C-alpha cells in the first residue's frame, strides 16, 4: 500500500466513509470490504477481499452474498443480524470473532457488521489481523 | 486477463464455497486442515471459543464419542461413521436458527487423514421419524410371523373382555384379565398408571401409539414385545368415557436382537451404551408434552463426574473411558426402567424421572452419589476413586420447556460443585448460575 489508509477497521464513522467511497478508495484499505444491497446482492468488493478469497470481481459483483460469495456467514451469527436490524429499522454495528474458510483454510478473523437505516448498502468488513 | 488454468481454479474454488454440504479434511486427532464454507456455517454456532481448529473439539459437547470412534476404528481406510445424526439442540427449528440435527460422515482416507461430510438433517430427520413410525405400524399389521394377542380396552386402559389369544401370548386367563389395566402385561416398573392413559391419548392424537420393550407373562417370565394401541372410533365419534381402543401385543423376541442392534446404533452413546442426546431429547420432549396435557410430578437430574479432567490427565484416556462406563452402569443400576438415562456429552449425564417429585429425585440422586463414592473402579489393576455431583430440578408451570428445565438443574449442579462436590443440590429460586450467561452465549 502506498497510500495512507483513509479510515481504519474500527473507526466509528467507517460506514459513512464506505458509503461514499469510490472503488479506488476501497482498494486502498487494509481490510476486506464487502458491500451488499437490501436483497443481499453484492455491490461492492475490494481488491484485498478479492485476492484473499481467490474470486475475481466479475464472479462476485451482482451475485447473492450468502449463497455465492460467503455461504459460511449464512447463519444467525451474521446473516440473521442483518435481517433483524432491517426488520426492526435499527442500526447494526457489531464486531465479532469469526472463522472464514477462504481457499478451504480455516482463518480466524474479526468481522464488523454494519448497517444503518437510510444507508442502502450494508457492509461486512473483514480484518485478518485478528 | 486470466489464463484458462487460473479461471478453472477460480471456478473450482467457488464451487467449493457454494457446495451446500459441509466438506472437511482433518488429521486423525481432529485438527482441521481444509474446510469449506458450509461446514463453517454449521459449526460456528457450536464453537465455544470461536475457533474452528479441531473438529472433535467443536463437536465435543454434542458428539463426545467421535474421537473414541476414530481411535477404535482399526481398518486402514473406510467409513468410521456414515450419516450419523448429531443432536445439537432440542426439537426442530424453523427459519435461520442454527441446525438442530447434523448429519456427519467420517471417512478414514489413510492413517493420517480423515474426510468429514456434514449436513443439516433437521428436516429430513423429522420426516424420517414420521416415516419410521408409519413403517413400524405397517409392519405390525401385515407381518404375522409370530402370534399376537388382540384385545380391547376402555378409556382407562382396562381390558374389556378376554379371548384365547391373550392366554396364548401372555398366559393370562379370563378372570385375571377382565377389568384390569393393560399395565399387567408390563414388568413391575415398566409402566405407570399415568403412562397407561398417556398412550391412549397419543393413540387419539396420532391414530396409534406403539412401544417396544420387555413385557411380562402371567408366570412372571419376560418376553420382548411390541404393543400397538389404536382407537376403534374416530375422536369425534364418541364421548371420552365411551371410547374403546384395540390393543395388539406381539411377541417379537426373535426380532429383538436385530431391532436392538439397530436401535443401539441410532439411539445409544457409543462409549457407555446409554441413550445419546438425540434419543434423550426425543424422549424428554414427549414426556414434556404429556406433562403439558396432564401436569404431574416430573423431575430432571444432571450428573457430572467430579474432577474428571484430573482422572484423564493422571491415568490416561482409557481410564477416563472406564470411569465413564462405570458411572453409566451405576446410573442404570440406580434409576428405574421408566427413567430416561442419557449421556449429554463429556462427563455430563442426565436423567429424566417421570412421576417423581423433586424430593424423590433428590433421594435417588443421593443414593447414586453415595454408591459411586463408596467403591473404586478397577482399571487394569489400578483402583480409581471418583465422586459425582448432581443438580435436581422439577418441572413446573413457570418452566418454558426442556431447555429451561435443564438450565435449572445445571444451576443446581453448579451450586453442588461450588459447595465442594460429591453432593446433590436442588434448584430453588435463589440458585443462580453465574456462568449461565457465558454458557448460552
């Protein structure tokens, strides 16, 4: 990375930043970013996440997150929390320990789940330096 | 632009991500080497420490005998277990709750590698259970290999009239039979008055009620029999007090071994031979339904071997297993046939006692504690002494279900441990489980 990170994984205002960030902005971040719409379709995917997952953007963008990109999050620990937040119209900002299985290896990470009323895109941030 | 090879690799990667079934490769000690997304989806809710480093550790609470099964599997390669059902929580689920029943297969690839296949079997098991009942019912009706007794009973389970088939199968003559409860065909502690009525209610609700187990002849000898109860009219067609049921008793002793082997493989804990979690939750839920219909005393005891880790660390795994088997035998000897005795996981056991008050259950648990503390287990010439602690709780109106009842008994168990172990504690409103928040998280 040649640029200084504009925002950190645990920054309080990260959702606001991500919502307005360009693709280049997301690529400059040192954590994985997946943004998806209310239907669960992936709209944002940064280069770091693409590299780590071994999936190129064209395989991911426009596809459903919880079935095609990250089925491992399709349980009450992750997917359900986004649904609950949407159903109750409340904001979601939770950081949880999780294990990803990218490239078939168990990898401990911290996930930050972000959603807010009035922000169309929801985000999962992946910090591998957990 | 991706090369063709890279593109293919990427497609393969995504294929594994999307596979709707869990796939893992582990070492013989359970360490996970490769794991796909569906596995993580199913296993993460079970992981206590938030890690997926070792399959046996993640499943320790719900399938404690996995490592034992793998260790005792001698062939160099082959199926260690094939679609074994692992009961995670009680009952069935809807929505995106975590899976309640997992299906697990373990294939030994060679002396160092295991392949694991994991699926969510919650729905299929529920369907299977219904199907199994229907099949059992059809079997009873159409296969006439051995003799059967056919009789009719009234709404209280009393035999209405005698016929020669009763004497042929059970040896009971007319004057010993008429007007008496069908409980006479069960060994002394095999069925209770309330259970006699429960089965009639279940027959009303489901169209039949079937149970298999020891039955008793007039001369006191036992045979392995099945009892099928079916209402003779539809529920709406008659007043409750005029209801009549047919009862078919069959001597199936010749099928007992085959049935038992099948039953054991599905319902029993591999190490101790006690009921496993799945069998326990199924039996306990039925008992709670009965309680919901007609509340009556119903108690639950959780039992935990004290300082079990020390036994394992000091004497080794095999000795630990021997202690668990010894404790299981003690449980079987202490509790009644109608009690549901099961291994919940690790060194934790549970017993559900129908028709038993808190005080009654406490007394039996006390007896168990004393009998365990009184003798040493002989493991290859080494005497090992150990003790157990127990927590007791009784079902009552404020308890929402099986989970809540177990939590109460757990809280009492925690209190018994805190007070110095080797003792029995009963749940009361004052007993708080300091670790309960952490445990349910």
